[in-house]
């Protein structure tokens, strides 16, 4: 009652918005991802549903994550409840979007370990909050150790990577959505 109607997520529009925001052609995304232009066109037009692996490749080519693409997939709702047990098309059970749709804010929950060597750089500011466990975060050449209840704020454009140092660590990441021009170019 009052919940967002469960329906298959359609990531095509989110992929297209992200690709256009980066001013990339389908050919460039195809080259970066190793996927074909016709397949990517079908994904963008919601005529093909990408597998977990394909969605990760597309996300990497678009310098984002599959979780962020999925979060932008649903149409925006003014009020939307995301239930703890709603898995949807989530390609990784360790990552869960806490906000659905094309909104100005995105939030994700990461549980356990992930690709510790993967570097991230987001256009807009973001906050990492350790709900349980502990993490190490490397940003701007410095390492930070955070425990339960600690948070780290990153200005848009800062390259960073993080890893869980305790099993079943839960990290909440809250950020201004990539499609929002929230900060002036600081460089």
C-alpha cells in the first residue's frame, strides 16, 4: 500500500542520459565496453536487457557503477519507499540502491567487500558513512581508517578507492546525482 509498483527496471534511458552527459557516441561506449553498437542501441531503447556482466561493462565505459545506472532507471516518484528486501535487477547482491529514479540525490548501501583496487571519481560531492564494520579509504594520496559511525566527505572530482577491513561491513554512500551540475569546476 503506497509502495512503488514493482516492475522490471528499464535501464536504457539511464544509459542514454549518462552517455549523452559525457558527450560520447555509441561507438565509443562500444569500444570501451567490448560490446557491440547494435546491442548498446537495443539496451538504450529497452529492447534488450543487459546481463549483470554487460551492465558492469557499460557502467565502467560510462565511468559510473551499475548501481547508479539502476538507481536512475525507474521513473522519478515524489514519494517512494525502497524496501530492504527489494532486489530488483541489482547485478550485485552486495550493493543496493536506496533511491530509485532520476532524482537530484543518489544513495547506495554496500555490504561486505568489493573491488578494493577500483578507483572512483564522481563529478559531484559525496558522503561515505560506515554503518557497520570498518573501511580504509584512499583519497588524494592519504589513507583514512573509518569505523562504525564515522563518515568521510569528498568534494566532486576527488579520485578515491575504498575497501572493507571487517567482514559484513556496511557503507552508505550519498551523493548529488551525476546529471546535476552542482559544483563549479574547481580546477
